[in-house]
């Protein structure tokens, strides 16, 4: 019985999450969705590191900056390419 409650809650949250994803892409496009998800991942890493007091080494910090920098650069390139096509 307890497991059924967890499954129902999981199904509801999964379905509502998919609806938010679908609506975000429909209303704002895939580029904005990519920015939102990348930002969410970055904030999740930072909050988790602070909340659970996991220190990030200089190597890990540099790696995260490089990865997220490249991701945001690619997103910006796609956004500018899309802007140029529409003009």
C-alpha cells in the first residue's frame, strides 16, 4: 500500500514535468529550454555542493566552468544563427 502511494506521486510529478517541458518548448522554443535546463544543472551542482558541504577542488571548479562555458557558448551560437535566419 505505501509503495502504491509513492508510485502514484512519482507518476503525477513525472507527467507534470513532461507537460512543463512540452509547454516550454512550444511557447519559447528549444533554445530557451536548453538554457533553462543547463542553468538548472549548474545551480543544482552548486546548491548540492554547499548543502552537503562537499568541497570542490580547483580542478573540478575549472572543469565545471569549462563545460558550462562551452554549453552556453553553443547555445548562444544557435540563438544567433536562428536570429540571422529570421532576418
